[in-house]
C-alpha cells in the first residue's frame, strides 16, 4: 500500500543493525521491543495519514474556484477521540468512557447540524 517492501519493514521492526568500520552487527529485538516498534510505526502512520486527510479536506473546501465558496462556508467536522487502543480487554471503566464518548459524539453532531 505504501510502496515499501514488507520484508524490509519486518527487518526494521525486529532487528537493529550497527555498522562499524569493519563489520555489520545485527541484533534481534525482543518480542516486546518489536511490538513497541510496530505500535510506534502504526501510531505515526495514523497521525500522518490523519493530518494529510485534514489537509486535503481543507484544500478542497478552501478552493476559490468552487461555486459554493461564493455563497457560504462549507465545513466538515471531525472528532477523533483518543482512548482504548492500548487495552487487550475492556473494563467497566472503559465501557463508561466509550459511553461518554458516544454521548459527546451525539452532542457534537446535534450542535453541528443546528448551525
């Protein structure tokens, strides 16, 4: 999808290569270190993709040649709620957080529809 060789990504997430003058030393990461690297890469890709998407939306909405731009402002509201991606098993507290997030989303939608 990103035009990157999957074997290269696997190598980068599971090993560290140190180059010296005379040799190349490859050290394998522990399972936990590899999982941490995977998670960090995923979060970075998500953040970059989200920022790119917002930029494209703004670029499209602010197009001076759009017929709508002369009549009224066009907006898209995005609510990205941070939360439960770290949990393997959701607890009662997480259920309450998810319920509160759903209520926030509902309120957000109601307010934005009224404007």
